[in-house]
C-alpha cells in the first residue's frame, strides 16, 4: 500500500499528506475494515484530532471521501498545505437532490451533471464552507451547458440571480463580493466567494439551461 501511494505521487514520498491520510490510504488499499462506517458528524473529528486514530475510523473516513471524489485525485489533493481547509468541500451535504442528477466533488469544486438541464439543490455546510466555491454545469454525457439562461442562488446573507440581460444582487452591499458566472471554454462556472457564504450554513441553487 505504501509503495502504491508513492507510485501515484510519482515517487515523492514527502507528499503523502497528513498521518490520518497515509494511514487511511494504507488501510483502504489493503482492503482492511471494508464495511467500517462513522456518522457524518464524526468524520471531520478524525481529521481534526491530534491523537492517532484507529484503523477502523481511518477506513470509515476513506470510504466516505472516496464516495465523494476519485481516489487518485484525492491523493494529489492531500499533498497540498491547505488540504484540511479544502476538505470542507467534501463535507458538504446535498439536500433533496434529483436522483437523476450527478454530483462530483473535486479539487476544482463541484460539478453538477444535470439530467434535464433544469434543476435545484440545497447545499448544507455543517463544517463551514471552502475558501471559495466553484460550481460547473454539464449534462450526464459530458456535454457542457453552454447556454445557461438562468441561475439563482440564495444564502442567509442575500440572493443573486444571473439572467439576460444582467445579474442582480440583493441586498446590494458593496463590501460583499458578488458571485460570478464565467465560461471556461464551453463550460459555465459559477464562482461563489467566501463572504457571500459567511454566516450561512445553507445555499439554495437553481439552474436553467436554454437547451433543456
């Protein structure tokens, strides 16, 4: 398991991440404690603890993380100095998602593959928000939603709507950074800054694609 971990990292043994991660990777890769589980509120405590945890708790944590993102991506993510802070993205809970929509969490944010091109979801952040939240929109086949005609987001601090001809923001307080909808090639990316999410634990998101 150790050799596999280092090989994924291209031989960089110093980039294996925090203790809980390289121990957790070893337990996961060697198929120990396969069915281990912890309640979602307990998982961040394993990361935050300064004490060495049990192999069972490490496996439960890895089971959860790998259910949210790809293992090779997680290995690359773990070597970054702000890994613990960025993990807030993986602690986000989806509330009332459409079962036909797909949600993928990664280092570049959340990607929503919308089955019908129109939908909504609520994101709940029990451990707080990542420093910046980027959301990308595609169809399940991988085709980008290149013509989003409407986006609406709301937190406890205000709401924002992006639609033709111009975005709105309520309440209009200059000190807050506004969300941005930009294109990465043909892929629309909604970037929500930290101060828009501050003091809120829930984000409501609605999207509509012109080709729905």
